[in-house]
C-alpha cells in the first residue's frame, strides 16, 4: 500500500526514539486535551496543535488500532479516521503500517540528502 497520501509527509519523520508506552508524556496537548474533543469548528484548531506534536504517529496509531471514535487524534478527526478505516479495512496494525511509512520516509530523505545537516 502506498501510504504517501494517508499520512502527513514531512511530519512523518518523528519520534522513532519514543517508547510506545511513553508517547503520551510527549503529547503536545498534554495540558490542553479538552480542545481535542471540541465540535467541528474547533477541530480545525485542534489539528493545528497536532501538526507540531512529536508523537502524532503514535497517537494516530492508537486511535486507529483501537477504533477510538471521538475527538481529534494524530491530527485526524473521527470522521477522517472512519473514512480511512473504511477505505483500508485490510490493515491489521496501523502502528506497524505507520512505523514502516516513517522508516521509508526517513530513508528517502537520507538518500536525497535533505535530512543531512
Ligand atoms: S497528535 Fe494531537 S491529539 Fe495526539 S498527542 Fe499530539 S497533540 Fe495530542
């Protein structure tokens, strides 16, 4: 499956150093989680918080793998996640899929030299 259109491009190079159980500690919304369960208009605001979150991938995987139906998780609204789950109903582990996507994206950046400083 080509995951380029599923996940955010640049933001995919994230938290490979974060232990699975520790990701919540790094959540950008840790002190303002209420915004993530707001209604439609506020959800746009919430997504902005997620875009700069270092653990968005872990967060999104958690919501997708556990079929969490409420709120913004990993920058996706419940509606977007439902659509994604319907479209890719064959995915057994979103955590694994996202991890592979991150590795592929990081590899592509390393090959192109854009990740080197
Ligand atoms: S991606 Fe968004 S909802 Fe998930 S931990 Fe980060 S800020 Fe919170």
